[in-house]
């Protein structure tokens, strides 16, 4: 499959600053693309548009030539956010996070190093690294074809980072899931990606 | 005595309040008939062992009357709080979910309601609805849903913008289900606490408009009626007619307040470790 | 290297918490945490989230929440840092550069905040901002008008205007691009070079190694190893299995990992917190392990039989 962003232009309602201007990107299923740009250059916004969280002012996001909406309620392009503690409901137990995903196999849950007893805890009782594993598992449901990873290990320690990426790499290779990796760490991008794109200044 | 931590104390206190309130409500309902019995052979008696709160100018037992009056107040408070909470829930939800126009309308209505003195509006509505039990209930519920509605509106607006609800949508979950599942654990504690804290307001307002003659009818053994009747006899030194019912009314209000604080402490995880 | 400015020895922090219902329990988040900072030195405290590193900063500054209790020793310039003393020094000789933007008052212009409520410091304020490449026009901005990198620089400006002797920086880099993060750490390095002591608290070992003189590795709320920067250039000069695992987990050094995760505070084992994941675990790991001197610092591991550190 092919995920395409064509001439994406975007600006937030409240500010007059243009975040994205005619940004283009194509990712194939077998690719792992790194995205690098200084802070404030709209990387997160770009991911949100690719994942269908925001509608661009101009331009379009196409999956195999068709807009994302036609693929049904479950979006085949899933995004994993930088801050796991904002991505889970603080008042619901962690097992509800896994249940929210689209049939997450036990293999993924164990592969990410999620321990059985974490599932009965509330988010406040887990560390950032532990929460992020749940968020990744949730995004790896059956229907996922592309994964957008927005600085997903920037807040984590090196060992957890390596644990998560080693698993994720193996999983996306096996299932031919296309991957977009946003990271400030060049070392990480080199290790993980097949190529790296640089977002142009608007 | 076993040493108890603050939280256990609070829970204990709330439980005791609940039991006391329930006891008064049930006892009051059972002696309702006795509260009307007049016996001129025992009129204007000061407090004594047989009549701990004394008797009034018609020889009615003031203790029985007070308990019955409090029971009426609590039951009225129950119905009123439930009514206002339901109005608050729907108004708050409508403001948060139905778009800008609905939000403007509801917020405007809330401001309007809060701008007019409660008691004035209350008397008007109660009077228009023919006074009595239902007049008071409608009057108070119509004027007391505003702050809870505002709270719910704010909470829902904030939750709607949360990342986890947006993620749920991208994972293919329906809007209604997502809202139910993700919002309930945030809204329910607020809602229940708001409900409990509405009681004291309802009870005090009922007493005051009844006192002014716009509430419950004079035949009922309501606290407001008792207090307004007692006014005539205060000058002749029959202090017990006003003091005991008044103090007990304040007591009931305090008990509800303690109960509300206890509920808040237990249900709100942000205050969990206080 | 100058004399000791800050010495933290055997610090423990525990919290009183209510569990489900109304049972009360005590959980220990930090134990046996040891770290020291000399004048002119930049020391990085590195640990995974949940290792208790932010609590260290709050513990030193005396701003822990009321349900926390602290034991152990904190000395400042050789004297015990009492609650009264920290209150005098806080914000003057000892400053905290907080991790979050939310520490700025959203309704106050940047200039006023940097001046910290004292009149007649416009010049100093302008100088402090200018040092970090922020022009005088920044003074007229409100916090929401700043970008992430600018906010950090404003936070640093509010700290340096007091000419502090000890700077504690709590996670100053997240959300910044690599270049900006390096620049921010460079500013702290500069303060150290001018004679202040800097304690940098971070989860990012790679960044810390680029600027700090010494690195203290935390795991499960405990100091497991402390060594100078050069020791982290190769695996052989590191002694604790966890520090070695950290080294190997860097993308440049193999990107390998150890399975498992840091134990939950309520289930923290006695002795070495790393015993649940360590491949070389021994019976003696389950008991208290003292910090022992190494060539380049100290380590808390039974595999290392050096002299006990003070």
C-alpha cells in the first residue's frame, strides 16, 4: 500500500502563522521513513493530518489513491503520540486501553513487555515507559497498515527505547506496516529508518 | 481506642450523618399524623421530660412537629436535588455537545438565572405553580441547576478535546459509546457530589419561602410554618417554639454538608491522598 | 575542581498514600540516593521515568508535597541544609530551573517575571535575556507567545539573574530539537564554567554525556553508579550491569536491550533494584549493597569489591 500526502497546507485558526506549506510525502508499506525538522516546524501537526486527526486547509491525504474516510470506522493509519500520559484516560484501568484497540493479539502485548499485573492498574500507577507500551499495543490492531510514531521514545530511557524499537521494527517488517518516525535523535533515525526526509521551512 | 486516619474519620462521619438523616426522615414520616394532634389541656408548656421541645398554642407536641417538619424538608430536598441534577445534566451536556448556538443559549440562561436573586425567582415560580409541595420543588429545581450545569459543561468541553477521546474515534469507536465510556468516570463523582451539596440549599430555601408564606401550606408541620407561627409568641417569652426547630434545621443542613464532603473525598481521585 | 557545594547522602523519600477504600500505606520512592556537586562542576543525574529523579530536586529545594517524609543527609557548603536554611537560600543562592512551561505566570509579561518582582533591574534583566539570544522585545511578550526553546531560555534567564551558586535543572530539554537542546545544556555548562555548581536531572544519557563532568545513574530510586564522563565512552570502564546495559542500548552501541522493566515502587525488592533483570544476579544482591569506590567514581554492585565509599 501507499500513503501519500499531497500539497498539505495548514494553519491553526487562532494564529496567523502558517504551520505547513505545500508539504509532500509518500510512504510505501515496506518503508520506514524518518522525519526530521527543528521544533516548531509542524511535525506533530503533519502526523495529525496524516492520521486523520486534523483536516488540512489545502491538499489531501490518500491511501492507495483514496481518502482515509472510505476505509471504514477503523483508520488504517494509526498515530502514536509523544506523551503517553495524555493518551490514556487517567480514570480507567489499563486493560481498557488494550480493549480499545482492534483485537490486539497476546503476542504483541507480551512482545512489548507488558506485564499481566499492569493491566489492572490505573495510568497514575505506571511510569511513562510502561504507559507508552500500552499505547503502542493499542495502535497495532488488525486493521493497521501505517504507523505514525511522533517522538514516541523521546521521554523514555535508553533501555526502554531500545526495547520498544526492537519490537516495533520486527512487527512492522513482519506485517508490512509502513512507518513514519519523527525523532530528534539522528542515531535513532539511522538505526530504524530506510530513509530520512527533512521538512522544509514554510 | 484504635487510631484512625483522617480518611477513615471522614468516611465514618459521613456514614453517621447518613444514618441520622435517614432516621429522622423515617421517624418523621411515621409521626406525621401525631404532629397534627391538638390538645388544649397541654398548651404552651415549656420544655419538660414529657415534651422535650415543649408544646405550642394549640397544644401540639413540638418535638413530634419538628421531626415531622424535618422529614418533610429532607424528602422535599431529595426530590428537588434529583430534579435540579437532571436539569443540570441535560443543560450542561447540551451546551457542550450541541454546538455554538446551544452553548450560547444555555450559557446565557445560566448567567440570567445567576444574575437574578434566587429568592425572588423562587417565590415567583413557586407562586405561579400554586405553591404547596410541588410549587416549592419546581421553584427550587428551576433556580438551582445552574452551577452544576456549568461544571458539567466545562468538564465535557475539556474531555472532548482530550487526546484519548480523539484516539478512540480513530480506532473506530462510535461517538456515543466513546463519550459514555470515557466521560462517565470523570462526570459521575462530580455529579453525585453536586447532588448531595444541593440538599442543604433546597432545605434552607424551602424553609425560607414557607416562612414567607409562599411555600408549603400552613396546615403542614413544615419547619418554615413552625418558625413563622412562633414569631407571634416570641414576644410573650415562648422561646422554645423557635429555638429547637431552628437549631435542628441548621443541624440537618450541617449533616448534609459533612456527607457531601465525605462523598467528594472518596470519589475524587485527585484528592485521594488528603 | 572546587570544594563540595552540595552533598546528598543516603537520601530516602517516602509517601503516605491511601489505597482503594481507606487503607493507608507508605511507599518508598527514593532510597539510598547519593550525589554530590562541587563548585564549577556539572553533574547529571540520569534515570528512567519512575526512578525518582524529579523528587531529588524537590527534596533539595524543600518543596516536596506534605504527605512525603524524608530521611538522610543533605549538606550545602558543608552544613546541613535545614528547612529554615533552604527557605533563605531558595531562589537566591540555590535556584531550580523547572521542567515545565507552566511555572511561568501566563498573565505576566516575560520582562517582569525575569526581574522577579524587584524594581530597577531592567538592565540586569535585559542582560540575562541577551545572554541567551533573546532581544529586548522579548520582555514585552507573554508566555504563550514564546516557542518551546524560547521558554526554556526565559526560564534559565529567571534563574541566572540571581547569580546563583547552585543551579538545579529538572529535565530542561524535552520537546526541544537536538540543536536547541544542546544549546540549552551549553548554557548550563557555561554557568558551571563560571564557578557555579550545576545539577542536571534528565532521562537523556546521550545528551548528558555531551556536557556534564560526571554522571550519576539512578535505578529504582537508588544510586547504582557514579562516574566521570569519560567512563561512559566504553563499556569496560562501567561497572554496574545496569550502566553497561544503558551503554549498549544506545543506537550507536548496538541498540540492544535487556528484557523486563524497573520494578513498581510497591514491589521494589530489598537490596539491588536491578536484581530482577540482572544476568549476573547473586544471593548477596538481595541484601543491602554499599557504594564502593572505583577508579572513576563509585558503584553499588556485589561484583565490584573495592573500598567502601564514604
